[in-house]
C-alpha cells in the first residue's frame, strides 16, 4: 500500500485559505457569509475531485505488482 502526503497538503492549503479569510475581519456579515459559502463549496468540490482521483488511481495496477506476476506466455515453466 502506497502512502502519500497529498491529503495532508490539501488540508493544509484549505487551512491556510480559511485562516486568511478569518483574518479579513469583514464588517459586513452578509458579504462575509456569502464569500465563505463560495469557499466552502470550492473546498467540497475539490475534495470530491480528489476522492474521484484516488478511486481511479486505486483501479490502475501498480507496475511493480505486475512485474511480480508470472508471465502467462512463459513456456519454460511446467504446468
């Protein structure tokens, strides 16, 4: 099983965005709420795309695993 830091990187980026927006300290709560809704929607969509990408990656066989499988065209191996 391969491990990746990409999900940690992804959530670190989300955290940076949320922290930045929080630091804006907007006076108009309605504008702030609308902006946060757009960001939340974008984060949700990117998480869905990341999950789809992970599903595709898990469906692709690892070349190293394929190399370990016996070759079905090998005629030297008795059957």
